[in-house]
């Protein structure tokens, strides 16, 4: 970032905007992978949400649909294993508090909490999300193919 600070300062001055560098991500593309890139723009043509998705044994059309879905759903992880343990534990504590407040029987707490945490994870994990909010998940859509990586950057991130 330090190497780009002068350029960012020039942009701040020329555009008269509070421009900041957000999250920086790098994706390494495997030689035998297929890649799709999607840029969602606003009415002025300014890119506001960009996605790069890498897959194997997935048709170009399906990979593009997955890229569109990522832009729509903003998943934070490819799989459950990528979700930080501390985030899961915070959600588990929150779900337990809600479950207790609802007056659910103590014997059912563990099962209810696990169900809520699982639902929370499925909303954040790309492969478990329903394509465009529908029942068919991304994993079902790609069939025997795989999504190996994705990155997303959007204004405000």
C-alpha cells in the first residue's frame, strides 16, 4: 500500500473525494482452471462490485452465473472451513441467548442452536448458498465441477 499512497493522494485531490484503499486480495489462477470476471456498474458506468471466480470442470455459462450470484449474495467464504472459528463461536453464543430468551426447553437448546448456526453458515458460505436466493445451492448448480477460489471487491468494503 505504501507504494501506492502517492497515487491515492493524487486521486483524492483530483476527484475531491475521500478515496481509501480497501481490502487487497490476490488470486492465483491455475493453468487448467476456467475464470470468469463480472463487474457490476452503477448508472454512471462506475464499477461498484467486482467478482473473479475460478472453477474446474464447470461450463463457462455456469461459472458466469456463479459470478453473478457472488455479486448478488456477497458470500464471505467458499466453504465452512474458511469461516473463522471465533465468528462461529460468537454466532453460537448469540443463538443460545436468543434460544433462552424465547423460552425454549433447555433439553432442546443444543439442537436449536446448532440449527441456527448451520443456517447462519449457509448464508455466508458460497457453496451452500441458494443460487440467487432459490433452493438450488451453488454446489448443486456446478454438479461434479468445483469452485476453487473467488474474490470480490465492492465500494464500501
